[in-house]
C-alpha cells in the first residue's frame, strides 16, 4: 500500500530521508509537491493535492527535521 496525501507524517519522514540536507522551511509548495510525487512509495492522485495538504506535510517535515 502506497503513501496517500493524507499520510502527512509518513510523507514527512520519507522527505527527510530523501532530502536530509534540505531545510523544509525553505521549500516552496511547487518543489514540495514535485518531491512528494517523486517519492517511490507515493501512490495517490496528483490532482488531489492542495495548499492545505502541502502545508500540513511541510509542518510535519519541519517537526521531523528538528
């Protein structure tokens, strides 16, 4: 079973593993969305992303990063 947009914590952990040297506070939503879509375990409709989901992922990633 792949990652869905609602799996914010799991996506954040995957992003931290994939981009350990990136400060998530400095990532814009376009790059964030593209990086999520590029995750090997991500399996959801790209059209279902939105600003609220991306913000939630970014916040979870910041917590994971710190």
